[in-house]
């Protein structure tokens, strides 16, 4: 594959669109734990954002943790905004659920960026 600037921008755009779409799709976190632990949604959450953090390591390389943290936060907020605008039940968007979700997604993806792929 050619390694030109347009291709790189395209794949970066696709990566950040995936973060926004998954952030909107996986919200809220309490659906994974109530009434019992739901294994499939929990595994999907861990795998999706873990793979995205791993991809960010491959694309950006090491040393961009703060940039990744900020970008994941911004695109997760955009995903939640899209989910809110398209939601049939806007009552799930409480302050606590939004804050805990944004903190969890941002920290987990940044940890995956730093920790999972070393070589």
C-alpha cells in the first residue's frame, strides 16, 4: 500500500470515527452490570477499546499519551452527543453515568495505548 498523506489521513479519520461510534454504542456502562453481569457487552467493551488503543500505538507510536487521552475524550463526547440526539430514551443520560463513562473509556483506551502492544 502506498504510504502517502491522504491515505494516512483517511485511516486516522476512520480510527477516530470508530472511537466516536463505539462510544455512542456502548453507553451506558450500567447495562453491563445490571441486573447481573452481562458477559458479552462487557467483553465487547474491553475488546473494542483495547484494540483501538493498540491501533493507536501502531499509528502514533509511543510517547503521545496526553494527545491520545485528549482525543479519546473529545471523540467519546461526540459519540455521546450523537447518541443523545438519536436516542429514544434520553433519560439514560444522567450526569453520573456520562462522567463515569467518559472517565472509564478515556482511561482504559489510554492504558491500552501504553500497555498492550510493546513490540
